[in-house]
C-alpha cells in the first residue's frame, strides 16, 4: 500500500499564539514582529499542505495570546477544548499546541500536571516568525505532529518538540533568546529525536498521575518568586506578603540559599504567619535538603526550576496539602 493510500493519523492543531504564528512585514525580520498579523490553525495547516500525506491535520479554534499573557486560565481552556474535540472525534491520535516560547516550558509543565486525556498533547513553538526566511516554525509543527501521531507518545502525555528533539516538560527549559536550539533538558537530555520523518524515543518517562483536575480547578493561590542577588533585603518579601502571597519560591544562590536578611524574614513568615517557602536555584541543578534551610523551615525544590516550582506549589496549596506533603510533590 502506498503512503497516499495508507490511513493517515489525525492530529488536531491549536494555534495558541507565539512566534510560530507571527507575521512581520520583512522576511529578514526575526526580532521585531507581531504587528503585521498572525496565522490561525487553519492558516498553518494550509501552509503545511506538503505534510498532508503523512498526517491529517485538523484545526481547532482558539483565541491566541502572546506567551507573556498566557497562564492557567488559558491552559485550562485548552484542556477543555481538547476534551471536547476528542469526545466529538475519538479517532484523534493527539494534539499539537503552538505556544510562545517565552513561557512555553511553564505551559507544558502545567499541562503535564493536569492532563488526563488518553492521547498526547505536544507543545511546540518557534524562534523565527512564520514570515521569516528559514523560519523554524513549519519544521517544528511538522515534527510535533509526527510525535503526536506516534503510538508511543500516548504513554508520555504532554511533550515538547523543537529543533528535532523531544523533551519532557519538567526537564526542558529555554536557554537562549534567539538560537534555534534554545530548548534543552540540561540534566538528562531529550527523551527522543525526530530525524527526517522518523520519531525515535530514547528513554521512557515514568508514568505520573495528574496532580489536579482541570475541570474543577479555580483561581490558584498567589505564589511569587523571589530572585536572590548580592545584598538582597526583605523589601520584595514584604511586598509579596502584603499582596496576599500564600507561598514563595526562592530563586536562590546555587545550590539554594537566600541572604541572611531574607532568610530571617522568610523564617518568621513560615513559623508565625503560615507561609510556605520552597527553595530553588537561579542556576541549573537540584536543590536538596540541608541543615540551614531545614532550620528555617524551607522546603527544597529538588530539580524544579523556579517557574515550575511556583506552578507546582500553587497546585499543592490549592489542594490544601501540608508542608510535608508538599515536599514530596517536588520529588521528581
């Protein structure tokens, strides 16, 4: 049977926004764009007509936003959109979501914590707008669709695909502002590759149950991130507490420390005011328990980067989990 005659897997595409869908007035413009217009999911599929003999792409309507305006409300709506589409068409092999790269790792991580559908969701983006010569967006979309249609992806849930690599949401991070190979998993590397039209998984992910039900998830508790630097005081901490923060994630000095003034104020907040502090690092690598932070009542973030630790802490606080339970949440 020829490729044209073989049944094609069906993948739904959601254009969540971002550089992959952006248009500039100049094909050489890769830094300042977004004012000339943007592409819908249907537009993207039309522009990728050459892949129609491999995967049947189906557009889903969604109001796109730039990455800096995406958050749990939009990500929850995406879950609902996918659930409705799968109920209407159980033959869907998976979904592809385009997302701005600025918060793509946060989006993919949040979605991985709540995703409970039996097909995969693959998140992708681009470093160059759709109008640019040598745009990476179309290849990323093509590779993401191949991964979403791959049978092994079903067990992985949510994945990130970019520049020919497949990453787990917990591990992946954006490392460069303009480089095409910006998405990396610094600790363990990608879980798979897309070479030509072939998807190759290199290692399986450990199955994880959803941490929360997106169907009933309301507004999340406020959690802020304190970025540590030399000479840092408690000014930002006071502002976060005054704003109603229930938890704070500290992007601390590696391997996970705050200044003495910050640690003293945070300890008081934990001991006397019921705050929850998770100690992460502003660099790469794990933050583990130690006598200093234990003495202050701070929880170690493990391998979670600050932006991901924030989302994990928000969901834990929303569920009413105690500090000892929250500490176990970070054992990835």
